[in-house]
């Protein structure tokens, strides 16, 4: 464990990606494959593989209780240190300076401890296990164990860099590592495959969800013509919940874009179960009535419910809108061109019994006029715009590229991350309801606006509890927080502004929804904002 901690310190101290990769690769080579497997997992900031739904189930308050008991500090003393660091692990390192001895524990033992902790259901049992472990660790080891426990490793080591380190350590082709990790969903297991030289044997498996393929934004039909000179398939872009369906025999499971199991829509399982064969579909769960998609807000009452509600389902009937097929009857289709996958999808959908499974509307476009017409018709049908795909495109999970482009209604929405919060006024004086949010410019986050409305009182109370545990600094009544919460915001237009670091401000922003299905790495970029601003000016001038 101590060697891993020193590795983390060295990686955090380096600003060069190549050096971070080299440090990790050297570590992997120097330890057993079992230790390297655990290290690779921990370096991604996770304690359980991406493909698993397990969670530690530990509140920050429980970790603080364990620390106070071990250190003998009181809450007031701890709060002052925590405010200074804004990070539980770093605060623990500070208050446990007397704990200087390195523990004899190995990384696999730490992993086993995390697994045992996750199995405990009683709060007092979890607290006891926490204390037992933390008493064995030095201050700096405690720092990293807590960083892992809270999901806040923050040493600048993305999963893609861990993939590079594995490739470098075991002299394996990086594309092979990336593909195997995407299919497997367990980067620790990938180390074992790399050591054995069997990466090419990793295959797509049912009920092991993979990251969905993503689309880059496009600025109108002109860009689509330039990107697809020989034409492309244009599909309606639906405003629903991206979902992956896995079906084998009688078993049907839905997974979100974050690879979590979806259980809120049980009525979709039966019609999918009746379709013969085994398959994996990519698509969207959409609220649907009178052969038309309903706004996303109609789906929101269904989210987070533990019980099936006939009234709510009657208000917003749903369908599964399929637009891709990744696997059918034992055959992996990821490397099959889209045009062929579409034929397989059409054949499968023809066997569907009932209206619950639809096929995304699509058309082959070759001219700007055809793209413009397809876009207008999609918007008239109540959809967000178009997803335009190269007919020969392979399915590239978790990757953005020029094979799929999205053309959305102008000046509609942005995905942003909250960077600062403030207490509200009036009936919201006791809760954090005013959110400053940012877009991304490479590795930097740039503030672009502030919103007060759009979330429910319940959501605001839940986020208040969350943000109070994620404070990193204070400026008067403004609390800076870790950039973890992604919101979708709508706005009337963009304007240049010196108030925000992005150089832009949103006019009349309002929160559309809390995007639990997206990570801060997936928020919109400064490049997208500039594109929207330029389009806005062209529309105003009548030249668009």
C-alpha cells in the first residue's frame, strides 16, 4: 500500500501526461500482476470495476466520525482543517500526522476491505470496520484510502492514461487495450489479459453493458455535406433517456449510458422478451403519445420511483426507440457497418409484437436541401433535431468522432457543471438554490452563467446536503464546490460578457434537469458555445 501511495504522490506532482503514464507503467512492471490489477483499478479513482453496480454505501459523515474517533479531534477543529483543504483525504492526512508508520498491507488486502465494507448493511458495523482499517494506516495512506472511498482521487490520472500505462508496461498495442477495456468494463482484469497476451480474446457479453457511441455537434447542413460528401443516414434526435437493452431468453435488462441498471420502466420488458433470439440494442426510452414524442419532463415523474404507478404511466406512455443493434444471436456486430446493422435491426423490429418497440425514423440524405428538410420535419415532430451517421460507420463505444454528428435546434440547451453555490432568499433562505455553472475548455472549467429556477424543492434539498460535503472554498456567501453535478440549462440567447471567465453569459438561463446520466467530462465546451454564438448572429442578420 505504501508503494502505491508514493506512486499517487508522484503522479499528482507531475503535470505531464507522458510522465504520469511512465510512472504507472514502471509500477505495474515492478509488482505482481495481482497488485498491478488492483493498482490499475484504483488509479481510475474507483474501488469497484466500471461494469459493477456495487457501491460502498458510506456517507461522508461516517468517515468523519471514524476520523474523529481515531484522532481525538472534535468537530470544530476538524471543520477548520476541512475548509482549508476542501478534501476529506487531505484533511485526514493533516490531522493524523502522528500516524507515520507505513502499514504492511498489500493492495489486494485494501481491495478486500472495500468489498467487505460494501457488504455491511448496518451503520455501526461499517463504522467499526472503518476504524479497524484506518488505525492500521499511516496518515498518508489514510489520505488515499479516503480519496478512493469518496471517489475523489484527483491526481490527474484518467482511465485513458491507465490504459496507456498498461500498454507500455506489458508491450501491448494501445488500441487492443482500449477495445478490451471497453468490452470488459474491468480495467484490473485487463491487466491479467495483457500479462497473458490474450487481449484479443475479450468479447462483448450479454448483461455486461458497454459505453454508448457518441456524436459530435454539427453546425448545420453545410458542415454535414462537408463531413459526408457521399451522403449519410439522418435519424431524428429524441429527447429521452439513452438506454441499452440486453435480452437473452426470458431475461431482459436495461442499462443507462453510465452503465447502471434501469428499473423504472418495467412495462417495456415484456414486448422485448417476446422478440425471438438474443440481442443487445442501443436506443432511447421516450415518452410517446399519438405517434409523437413527448417532452422529457413527462418522463421525470417516473425516475427514482421504486413502485410501478399506473396513473403516472397513463400520463406518459413510453416506448423504446431502437436505433442500433450491437449483438444478435451470438454474433458481435460492433465491427459491422451501420448500413448492415440497420438491416439486422429492421429484421428484429419486424418480429416485435405491439407498439412498445419502435425503430428510429431515418432517411438517406445527400444534399443540403435534404438535410434541411429532414431537420425541419424532425423538429416539427417535436424532436431535438438530427443525428447524422456515416453509412459505413462501425460502432465505437464511448468515443466521439466524425462518424456520427448531431444537429440540434439552435439556442436551446447546454450541459454544464456546477462550480459554486449560494443560499437562496425568501422560502429558500436555508438551502443552496443559486448555482453558478461552467462549460469546459480542454482541462479548464469556465463559468458561463447562474441559475435559480428549474429544480424541485426535493432536488434542491438533496443537492444542498450534497454540496455542503463538497465545499472547496469560500468567497463571502459564495461557496466553491467540487465540479461534480451536471445540469442541463436552457437559455434565450448568448451575449459577450466580462463577468464570466468564458467570455460569454447566458441570458435568462433556467435549469431543465439534473443530468445524473452524464459526467463532468461530458459537458459542453467553449467551442460549442462559440459555434452557437456565431449561429445566433447569423440568424439575427438573416444570413443563416
